[in-house]
């Protein structure tokens, strides 16, 4: 894809024009002929008769899909269907099962997604993107790199890593979790699709100088981007942390984990950044409209937070 020379003032950091709905789908829904292999949280436009591209979003370590509801709604309001599977409730240092679960959920889309969407809303699975946050970002890279034993029947056409991490700090010996993804060889990922990597400037900082970093140096967004081939872009929010794109409220036992990472002053600006750059990226590579992405490249101060931007075209 050839990037346009001109830029525009982008609106992707504000809510889009579509009304949205959040849909929960269980694995034993009695009204479904083909329920999904994992519970789902789906964000979709509503009250329209249109066809929309689809993005699968993989949650971070020990997170709930509900923690991403505000981010999901932001992306959906710009004309995308977001499907977030709850891959597990508890997991160790091996992510093989969740990668396989992500593959199975992706394969289910062609048979089951249309049945759970609002009336007249249709998914366009020829325009299918994959995204993941934290360990879910690592899982997303692993899935498109063919590390799942469950073959994919639907191809992805774009990949978004949201502060991806290929490890779990001191909980797993500060080493890569299984299966390892990073090779530490520049541009070694043979992904055959465009990639955006979003990073947090505070992710590799320890909170209170005691807790392990949530995105340890040598295992984080810097290393993932280094291994991406063109076209790829790298956007880093300098003063925000690893969990700052989640909902304002993340309650319960799992919500405690969101307090263990260094963070910025407020989640709302970081959430708008991540939602906005995701929309700009999806528009560029799923809908062949790169004006918002180029505006971000040429004028990074239009973003709601201070960022650094690097493009590899």
C-alpha cells in the first residue's frame, strides 16, 4: 500500500459516528446453534444496515475482557466489530493453550459471528485484523507466526500489538514465556501483513521500585517492533503505563493486577490514544484510507498524549 502525501486533521481520538452495543456470548448459549469455544465480549455498531470489518482482541495476563469495554466501544463507534474472547481465567508461564483457543475462536467467526450481531449488521471477514494487549499481544504475534496447533481457517490481514510482552518479569524468572516469540534478530518476523506496535513509556519501570516491571526491558514493545518487517509503525506514549488503556474501573481480584503497574495521571487520554491509533491503522490497511495514519505520522502532536512515532515503510 502506498501512503498518501497529504494529511488531514484526524477525528479518530474522539468517539465515532456509530451508536454501539456490547454483547456477551457464552459457550453454552441455548439459543445458538453454534456457540463459540470461549466466552466473548463483542462491540459492534448498532441501528444500521451495514457491513463492517472485524478485529479480534486478545486480553492481557489475568485480565477480563470487560476491562477493555471502553476501548472496544471507541473502536466500534468508528465502524468496526470487535470480538474479545476470554481465553482463560488463570494461567501460568505457558501460553500455548490460550494461543490455540484464540485460533479456535477465530475459526468460529465464519460460522457463528453473524448470528450474535445486531439485526442487519454484517461482518466482513475478508477484512479481519488481530490485536492483543500485554501477554495477549505476544499471543497475537504467536498466532500469526503459526505457533498454534489449531490451524487457522480465516486469514488475518493486519496485526496490532498493544504494549506486547513476551515474558512475565520475576513471576516467570524474567524470561520469555512459552512458546517464545521474540528471536532478537532484526526484522525476523515473517508476518506477511502490516503491523502496528503501541508501547508505554512507563511499562518497563518498577512501581515503588519494588514490584516487577509489567513490561520488562528486553521483552516489550521495543523488541517486538525491532523484529517487524515493513510496513510497520511504532507509537510510544511516553508518560503512560502498561495498563493505562483499560477501563477507568477494573474491580475485583483481577483488578488488583492493574494497580501493580506504573501508570500515568489518568487512563482516559491513553485509552483515546490506543483507540484512535487502532482506528487509523485499521482504516489504512483494511479500508485503504490512510489519511488519519499519515496525519499522525506527520503531526504527532494531534494525539491526546505525548508520543514518539516511527514508521518502517
